[in-house]
C-alpha cells in the first residue's frame, strides 16, 4: 500500500520513548494521517498515568486504554505456568504479554476501519516478531508499519533529541535511560551499563529494582506461604481464595520483599544476536517452583519426564512469538491433560532470594510412604524381586562385556 493511501493508523502506544515520538513521525511521513493510540494495560501501573493527555498533545486523535490484566494472567501466564515453560531459564514476561496486546490491537484496528497498524519495536528485538505474528493471525489483510525499520534514527540518544526538538515530554533522561518493560508479572531491564556482561547489575542503586529488593536487603527471618493449586492453577494463598490477577499481585509483593526472582542472563534473541538483561519475576519464581514441587508427587515418572521436553518447546514457541499457532495450542492440550491431578497444597519458605520446599500434600499423590519406607513396609514391596529386574535391565551390559572378553582372549 502506498503511504498516501494510508489515512488512519492504529498505534500500539505505551507513552515510552519509542511510541512518544512515533505519533508526530507518522503524521510527518504518512501524509498527516490520523493516528489512534491504543494502550493495552497488562499491569504497567503508574506508567499509564497521564497517557491520554500526552497522546492527544503529540497528535493522536484518541486513545484507547484496554484493561487486559485478567485476560493476560488467565489466558497467557497461567498456561505457561502449567506447562513449566521457560526460555534459557527465563520465565517469560514480555514475550507472552505481546500476543495479548497485539490481539487487542487488531480488534481495535478492525473496529476503527484502520488502514494500518503501527508498533514501536526495534529492528533488533524479538518484540517486532511477536507483535507481527499475532497481527498476521488476527488481521492478515492489515498493513504493518514499523518505524524502526524505516526512519534514520539509530539510537535512543537520537530518539531523545527528536523528542526534545518536537517538545515531547519524557519521563526518562540520558542518565537513567534503561530500556524497561513492566507488567503485572515481571520487569525487565536492558541498556546502559548492562550492555557489558562484565558489569555487575547495580541492584542497590536507587530506582533500579522496582518489584523488590536484593537478597542481601531481604528480611533476616523467613516468610512461609501455602499455595493451593487446582488442576495446575493457583487458586488460594494461606487458605484464602483469590482470583488469578489477585494471586499474582499478592505473591509478587511478598516475593519482592524477600528478594526472590532476580535473574541476570545473556540470552539468545530470535533475530540471532545475544542480549544481556536483568529480570525481576518474584511471584513467578515462587509459583513456578511450587507448581513443580506439586508435580513431583502428582505426575508419574514418564509423564513428568516427557513434560520437560514439552516445556522447552512451549517456551521456545512463546519466546519466538508463535502463541497463536496450531503447535502451541496442541501442546497446551497435552499440558491440560497432565494437570488433571495437579491439585494440592505447597508450603514454601522464602528466605533471602531462595524458595525452599516446606511441605507438599495432594489428594492425588503418587507417593506411598509404605512402599518408599526404609522400615517395615508390611509386604508392600518384595526386595527379592529386584534381582530379576536388575538381571534383565543389565542384560545388554553383561552380554557386551562377555563378548568383549571373548574377543580379547581370541
């Protein structure tokens, strides 16, 4: 589609540095087109304050703020939790928020009769893929505009200069210009001193950590929590039933206070480069570990082991933006089948960055104390049976050794 044919653009708008300058840039470069800003609220908190005033002041015709928090937790975060999905030890945060936001973006674009959808993702990052694969699934006919792949701006420093030249107010400055992404589940930090893996993250620097404290600043006394799961989904804390969003918010708070969930990694981006980031996922680490603890007594060995393979592939699909694909949906169906018995209570001890098992119970437990006991099992297990098992299990080893001996003697 020719630029002149684009009359109305729906923009994924956060009010951050990238999208703040995109509104005037679109109007300058796309024939003074109408720009409708859309902000998906997945738990950014105060980042949404004053967003409408800012969007309108910089040239948008209107702003949608869509409350997606419940949907995000229930339809994206918890399916990943049930799967145990990770990517290179990262619990996924930004990656499963993007399809949630992009789906809503496509819905608004169709409602508004837009000609194009625009996002502020850089050409070096993963988010451009996550946004656009979702848009292809829900608005395949829609033109996609990605300014970072078009304009001459090559750095965040130049973005700030553009903003200053166009009188666009910013909440950041050159000294605190970390690239951050925040939602109800996590907070990521990239850029500045973090770009050199030789530099230790400044966890105790004022304003760096937002969801919690560093382990050394956590309380000297442990905190105990009991989390109830129903078919793999957390539904209560310390006996109090809560909604999905309420549980994530509550457990994030207590996890943050205890220095839980800090991760400093160099990860392999989808686009081929390595990237260093620091992640805060306090509640996520607690829920993932508690869920895994519960599965140790509720899943049989073969399912438990095979599910690890599924978890890795599931995490890769989510990280790579392939949420709305037949394979991800099929893997979710497998996961849901495994979770039918993942019901019970997990007690954890939180202490200075650690999540420690303090007790697991389930009505579907596969752990039989009589069978496992070192004492008198009452005949539940005949130890003499082990001899025949070992003979058969080790038969191939014995046969090879005997044949090797014969060959050596010959």
